[in-house]
C-alpha cells in the first residue's frame, strides 16, 4: 500500500485521539489507515489503536509504525472492511493502468469459468483439480465470489472449447487458398498396450507466410484391424474438414503406420487432384529417413557394437566389478565420467556408449586381462569401434540438426542428406575392411529409400533462392560423376519441376482467368478490350472517333502484333535464370518463408507452388515410438474426451504462446538483394531471422 502512505487524512481524523491527549500538541496522523482506527492514550502514557470495525486493540506507539495496522485490515473479519478492501484493490488497479478514475473490472463468473477450462485443457490438468484442497484455497483467497464447478461441469466446459475451436479451424481451412500436407502418428494409451490412437495433423503456410501445424483428429483405432478400415476413416475425416481436394502429400515418420499410408493413395489418386498424379504424395520425413539408415548401419555393425555393450554391461553389473574397473581408470588416467549403456533402438545412446567406451580403452584392456568375465577387445577391434563411432557421429549430428530446426521448412535437408550419401560412398573405400563392408550394405538401403522420397526435397531445394539448381547440379556430379546419366537425371528433375509449375499455372488461370496484356487495361473492364473496343471512364463519354482514341487503339494493335512473336518468360524461367541470392551466410537462420512473402508479387504462380512445397513437414522429428504414450490422466478417459483435450490443447497454442514457431536467439539479420531496379539503383532488404519485419537500407 505504498501508494497511499504519504497521503494526508482529514483534519478530523488527524485529531482522532482521546484519553488525555492534547489536540494542540498531538502528532499529526498522516496514514490513511487511521480512517479505520481510533488512537487512544492510556493512563500509563502508552498509545493503542482500536479497530473501528472489530474493536480489536493494537499497539500505536510511535516506534511501531502502521504496517501491523494495515495487515490487520487485510484479515479483519468485518464485512465493512472487506468492501473497503475491495475498493482499495480497485483503486490500485486503476493507478497501475494509469487511470485514477477506473472503477476496475467487474467480476464475471462465466468468463472466469471459461478461463479455468482453458487452463485445464492447455496444461493437461485433471478435471479433479477443482476438488484439490490447495487449488480451492487459492481460488477462494483470490476471488471469494467465484463458484467452483464439479468435475462434470469442467469436462463440459473443456469439450465446448473443443467444439468452438473445431468450428473456427474448419472455417479457416475452408478459406485457405493453399494446399495442406498430412502427418499420421500412432499413439498408445498404456505402456503395455498396442498402438490404439491415431493423430491426424495438417501442415500449411498461412496468409502471413507462417508455418502452421494443426491437429485435426485424435482417433481411437484400437478396434480396427485392417488398413483399409483405417484408410477409409482418414479419407472420411478429410471430407469432414473439407480439405480432401486440398491434399498435397502425407509424410511418414518412424511411428507412422506404413501400411496405412501405402493404402491411402488407392483412395485419393484416382480422383485426379493430387499434384503430379500423386508422385509427391508419400514423403519420408528427413529425420526418420536418416534414423532408418542409421539403424541399418548399426544392424550391420551389430557384432562390434554388441561386444562393446557386453563389456560395459559387465562392468556395471555389480559394485565389485565397478570398483575393480575404477582402479584401472585411475591407473591409466582415463577421464572421470560414467559409462553409458545404450538401448539398441536409440541411435544417440549407442553413439554415446561407443564414444565413452573409446575414452576408456586403456582401462577396458587392463581390466579384461585381470577379469576373465569382461569381453576382451584387441587393438584392431578398438580401431573398428572408433571408425564405427565416427560414422555414427555423422548420423547423430544430422538427426539432431533436423529435429532442432527453428522453422522446419522442406528446403533445409537436401544438402545434408546428399552429404551423408557422399560419406557412405567414401566409407565404402575405408581402410578398415569392416567399415567398408558395413558402408556398402548401408548404401544399398540408403538408395532404396532415397529414390522414393528425394523428389520433394529436391524441388524444395530448388525453391531456395540461395541454391536454385546449383546444389542439385553439384551433388549429382559428385555422387554420380560427370556423365550422361547425371545430365539425364538433372533434366528429368527439370521436367518434373516444369510439369508441376504448369499445373499451378493452369490452376491459377482457372481461378483468375487469362490475363491479357493491354496498355490501357486499367481504364476498362470490358471484354471488348482485346479487340480494341475501349470504353473510357474518365467522367464524360469518350468519342470513339476521336483522334486520341484512334491513336491508342492503333498502339494497342501494334503492341499485340509485335509482342506475339516475343517469348514471355514464366515465373519459373525468370527465377531460374537469375543468379542465386548470396546472403551474408548460408545457414539455417535464413527465413525462406519471409523471402517468398517479399517476392510473391514478382513470382505470383511460383510463390503459390513454393508455399505448398515448403509446408511439407519433411523435417518430422525423429521420435522413439515408445515415447508417444498418453499420460495417466488421459489414459483413464473415454476416446471422445481424449480427442477433445488433445485437439483443444493444440488449438490453444497460438492464443497462449502467440506463435507456433519456437522462440530463438536472433544473431543479426539477413540481407537479401531485391532485383527490382529503381532509377538504376538496387535496393537491399534486410530480413530479420524471425521473418516478421523488413527494412529498406539507404541507397
């Protein structure tokens, strides 16, 4: 209450003393707290303060101050004091908001009830939170007027949030001018249960060129056994959301049901609305793709990895073996850190186990000579272990990078995967025979998976203005050599790119009609303009026989005749013919969505294509299927409620967090040259790495 302690009370209150005090010599009472207390002096000379409401007596000596009096007013049981305390809080709220005349917000039971339901949905609290003693006490002290609801009432409020959010999201998706891509994730309700829930999510770039992900359905599929049934349900839900004809692709990750995804094209491809006849429909996520390759690598290297695992497991099997190993650690001067025991399905743990074991090579060697139970590894074995560890590090770093992308657009991954492709080729000629054999086997698996998923990533890379066709040309020559076959592969990609672009051109023409080139088109909306019958709209009716109109009509005919023989470049040709944009640094801070937003007017058709391609979630994070497990609270609920809470939680993210993209530290800005030349001077535009703002630099 620091805002009011320096305010003077009225003169009548200043003299509010009795019991022998002399009003002329009494000390002036400045605190407003004396409006609620009467100060009296006892015969022994000590002063007391008597509460005007509950008549409680407290010390009022000059050294005691008034803090204890204010604290008493907070806890005073008098109804009058509660009303005054409420008014005081309102006054302080008005001061905090810079308005002394504010009466303060009125208590709204329904608004507070809605906010409570949002809190339960967003944070995943149980409905029984309204029965928790601590929560009830907190609410009572915060707002005594608030009437807490029952569990069933909270559930009903949460489901209303879901229903309202579903209506809003459906309207948004219906108005969306672009296509959407899907991900299908399988979840389990219990640790020991099969996958009995399916999460269907759509991905798109909104009108502000922000990458979005929205959960559409969280369906219980435990009773469905055939992939046909599940596929039909997915198609049915796409119809429910009215996005069936907006579908672009579906992305596999390591937890997707591959049989279901493989069955879906049979239901959607015959309809004829998929781009490139459905050739881009099924896409393998980059992180899960690399995880598959890494798992195959570890499978082929299982012999040496298992021997290291057995050694680590033996050392950690008992306190005696651990103490015996520790003696050798100290003797050879190995680092003081714990041994890591891996999970055969977890790449990161396997890599960390091998990396740590290499640091303890000397200790393992000495310990194995002393203890026959420990697996003995020869120096040649340790050479293989180190070589395998170096290979796994490449996968480990790439997957971590893919999973941690700030704005995971589809253009980020082609170069990295091509680099791993080259690494596998190089490992095939390794001086360590075991690694060469492992790499050759893994390369076959890589090419098998890569051939079915690379087209989307290639097109996305071409739509990156920093690379365009250059990265494809470079990596293909590195991987396949400078041969006729390489040239044919590149030309095949150009043809696919051109075919896809032409589909977007056709779609654009169907929407807006064919645009005609007329020098005076801005003056007329008449269909006769193309034939020269111009309708002037400049205030007075124009005379078709005027000399000026005849001249303009003649100019129009001349332009049509001369321009008809000239080749007009498409968006795609113009984009590819221009030089790549050399930004300050080629890194993942480049916001490609901000770039395309800025150049959408220059490349209207190509930008629409980029919007759909870049939204494909090729970066789908690698995730252990076992971690997709409903928590204990959701596992105890019926499937309808589970769907309502999971979807509602996802839809509230924008409202609670502001943006779907994660917040990141921004290191500088990115400078992108603008190709439009104004008065012979090329401007430059700096794009913040968040992509939210543009600033024109001085010429």
